[in-house]
């Protein structure tokens, strides 16, 4: 983002505005954390801001400061549409294509509000008036921290903002172990702790509040784990029957795919999750090194994301999805073994 753009945004935000902040559908820790962190900052500046999420998200994020103020579009469509139609500025965080907002896409496209994108995924669409896009960043929360700094707003960083941004950076870096975690990321984390983020309490709230059923579901996922050594690939399947048996709730499968990637000599891990009610099979991809799961997901499974972390889906059932995936793998044998 250029100095001129920052200046223009500063002028835009110099007087109170009606502002809507939007994450992607099925928002994760980075999406919710970045939206709430920016929301708290904008409210301190006197703006009439609101966060509107396309749908609900896991319970392990509902302790975040001011989370109860978030509007869920799938259950509060009328009031959400009113906010969007009246918005003067719309921030879109942690995604770069409006289709990632699901049913919100049409009303967002129709809005004449100034749109500001803050995102770290590859190949952004050109819908925004201002675009802050950097695939080198660990997370959108790190970018929101930078954005606030660029606007000269560091003095507004309080414990609530620090907590939200810490949470997003922690979750999107796999607790700071992914390659995107830079020295600057750690320096930002240190400052967030200094500003009041309680790192131990945040980690406990996100990772140490498992239900018995979730751990049982993890056991089933690990039982279903398959290794394909010739492709240095591991995959997990979870059927709708598996999910139902262990009273699956949104967010329960978060992080399961990483167990496949933890196996020695595996560079590509996938989890396939059957969702009969939605008529899809949901897929998460992870990789090590320079094997791009972003390109893999975009090419074959209507998805995308980062080089080493991406998502996708298909209308095929679980069995047919698995057949398709296994049939594709020979095309990538050389890349996976290089």
C-alpha cells in the first residue's frame, strides 16, 4: 500500500463514518481476530462500525472481546443488509474475492461504499478501492497491526485489540511454527503482549477447551488416516456418519489435517469432510516446501489460499471425491518427490 493511499485512507477516516467490516464465510481465528481488532480501533476513532460475518464460527472464538456485537448474516439478514446498504466504508478482511462471503456477495457488490481490502492470500480480485495485499505476511491480523501503525494509531492499541490480533496471528501461524512467521511477526507479538495480550490465557482459550466428543472424533480421523508413500502424501476422511456419531460442531475438525503433515517424509496432507446437508465434500490442503496447494486447490477443487495452506470443495460425494483426488496425484508425483 502506497503512502498516497494511506494518506487518502487517513483523510477518509478523519471524520466519523458508517463502517462495515466483513470476514470470509466460515471465519477462522485470523478472520474474526482481525475484524474485531479493527472494529475496536475504529470505534475508538468515533466511527459507527459493525462486524458482519457471513455465518457462525467455532465456540473457541466466542470469548474474544466484543464478539457478542458481531452480526451473523445467515441468521440476521435484514438488519445486516440495512447496515451494508447504509455503509460509507466497507472493510473486507482475510479474503480477496467477494464470492468468499457466500450469500453476502450480491449485496456487497451492489454497495457503493468505499471498499478497503486487507488480505494475505494469493491472486486478489480487483473489487476494492484500496487494496493492502501481501502474501508474505503471516496473517491478516499482522497486516491490521501494520495498518493501524501506518495510520498513526499505535496509541490506540489497548488490551482488547492486542488480544484479538494475537489470537489471529497465533492461529494462522500454527502457534508461530509456519514459514510465514518472520522476525517482525515475533516483534509484533512481543508488542501485543506488552499492550496487554495474555498469551497463556489466549492459548488456553483456543486450544485447551476440547470437548470429549471432539477428541473422540480426532481418534476416528487418525484411524481413517491413509499414507501414500509413493506420493509423499497422507489423507484423512471423515464421513457424515463419523461427524454425527461424535456430535460434530463447527470448528471441531480444525487442525486435524496437520496430523498427516507431521508424519516423517510426508509433504502433502489432505482432509476430506463429507457434508451431506450442504451437498458438498469440504477439503483442506497442507504442504511443506514449495509444493503449492493453492494452485492444486484452484485447479482441481474450486478453492485456493496460500502456497502451503488452502481449502477447496466439490459437489461429489466423499467416495467420488477420493477417487478423483487419487486419480490426479500421478500428475504431481515428480513435484511431490523433488
